C-alpha cells in the first residue's frame, strides 16, 4: 500500500495518464500444445497484457468461459477448447477520470494553481483510493492538465493533513516548480500541535528511511539508503489538553520526506496530537487526525519570476483544538514563545 505523507517525497518527474483499457471480449482457440497444462497458466501466456492476479479475479467472477461455460483456473486444458474472456475494468483503470470535486482555490493564473487542501482529501489515486482525489478534481477544474504528468502535482500532503499545495498548470510551470523543490528554495511552513514542551527552537537534521520492522512507517535511519531530512522548528505557544502539556510548533522544511514532520518530532519525543501512526495510542482519541497544517507557501512564480507567498488560517477543527488547549490562533507574524 502506498504511504500517505504529511509532505511526501517531492515528485521529481511523472508519468503520463494511463489510456483506458480495452474491455472488448477476447476469443482464444487453444491448440494441442496446451493439452495437460493448467488453464490459467495457458491463458496467462496468451494474454500477457493482463496480470495473473486480474485473470484470477475474472476466473472467480465467471468472466472466463470455456466452450460457453464458466471455467476454473486450476482446471486442465485439453488443447481444443474455445475460451472467451470478458475483461472487467479494475478501479485503477478509471483512476484518472475528471470528477466535480469542490476545490478551495487560493490563487490561480494561466501557469499555477494554489490549493488549500482540506483534511480527508487524498491527493493522488492509489490502492484503496482510486477516485475522489485531488487529482480527479484538478482534471475536472482544468481539463488541459490531462497533458501534464501527474496532472501538474509536484508535491503531496497526507490525506489527514490540511493546507497549501501548488500545482503547475503547464509542463513548463510544473518542471520549474520541481526544480525549485529540488533546489530547496520553496518555502514550506507548517503548524503542528505536539505533546509536551520542546525547546524554543531547533533544527532536526536526521536522515530518514523505511522503518526496519514496520514497512508502513518511516523512521530516522543511519542506513546508507536513508535520505537527508532537515526540519527547522520553533515553539509558538504552550497549552494543556487532557491535563497534559501541549505546544503549538511552527515547522519549516528544507526537504520533503514521507512523514517528515511527524517522524522528526516523534524522534525528539514530541509526537503530534492525533497521530495514529507515530503517536501514543492511548492519546490518539483526543483528536481525529494528526494536528498538522501546511499554513504558508512561498515560491518564485515559474512564468514571471516574481516572489510569491500565500498564508491560510488554520482549518476549523485545528483552530478549535488549539482553542481547547488554551492557545490563541497565531497571526501572520513569526513570534516565538520566549520561554525555555
């Protein structure tokens, strides 16, 4: 299963959107060479464009017929049968279909689109989420994105992380944005509510890779395959939730690794409130998602060369959470809690 991410590894290229699979019935006439072999093995060799896993599903669904009758893959071929396969669409075949999804558009021109993504919206189709994603909404809002790899998406936010994302509406704009991400010149500022009271400010320079025991998770790693990961943080305010101390922390990213903020803050001993993957499980029910928002985004406009910056208020549920903790929602200033 693909990993969700608070800021997934920045996308450094892309793929063209898949063409729709031809679902026309396929008729096969077996020859004597197939005699004695398993039917599913014979058919897999004759239609290599389909995976064996998909063929197995079609066998189980009765969509593979031998001489007019539903067949079982484990049965034996005799070498003189007529096989008819009725291909069925898989969810991923329609993953790149435009869908009318409401988008909170912060800024748009001919070259870029800045979105304030709500928590709960998946950015890109993947296992378990083949529709209803930001990508589907982008293709509906801006049909020309079908000709841009990943529909112009250059970086991701986790399903349960809210906040700002930029999309390149042309191939040239997307390429320029990718290069800015690679050069670490894009300014990405997040607010997170964490358990405990970290130092007033600091930098976490700790490479990250897959967790050695849990492949669903990421971790700080000394493996030669780990990638550089740098997070700057500053404590903005402190409060109390469930009779425990919490801190509102501003995080600025130099790199964009999968789950970077969540992993780095947990590595310091200050897991995000509501984080069901990296947080303490008995504290997870306090909030229904990880308390994390991409609040500020700065970049150089790929067409005009102008320095641009956008800031959005905290999502309503996040704002209510910090209010419950006795913390006022911060303004646009960069003041930091002076307490040590």
